[in-house]
């Protein structure tokens, strides 16, 4: 009886590890997508293109999350970015968006 519980525990642990790895991979992919959005629209020094405004107008409609969660995802994306890597683009997603939406006129 004891041996059966040990096997079940090992299987449960392995399944949990696999699920966590899948969730982790999806979270990293989402972090990279958010990072691409920020790289496309953020302009340091321009209040209209600050991180908060970019989150409010571009990130939140696609990925409903808090500003704090977005900052955490940016940290994750930077950790998993290889040196010299070009930020990934979401061009098919945003080409149509840019045609329809012009929130700021400068």
C-alpha cells in the first residue's frame, strides 16, 4: 500500500512539473508580446507615450492586466532576452490596429 502511494505521489509531482513548465512557457510568450508592444509605442520623456499611457491604450485592451503585472512581465521578458536579440514584433496584429486607431495627434 505504501509503495502505491509513493508511485502516485511521483506521478502527481511529474504532472505538476509539466503543467508549470507549460504555464511558464505561455507566460514568457505573453511577456515577449507585451515587451514588443512597449518597444513599439513607448517614448521615454514623452508623457503621452509613458509606460502607463502605453499600458492604458495598447496593452490593456489586448491583455487585461494591472500596470504592476505588466511591469512584472517586462522584467520576465528582459530576463529571457538573449543579448543582441531584436525585440520581436507583432506586426500582423498591429498593422490593422494602426490603420483604425490614432489616439494621439502630434
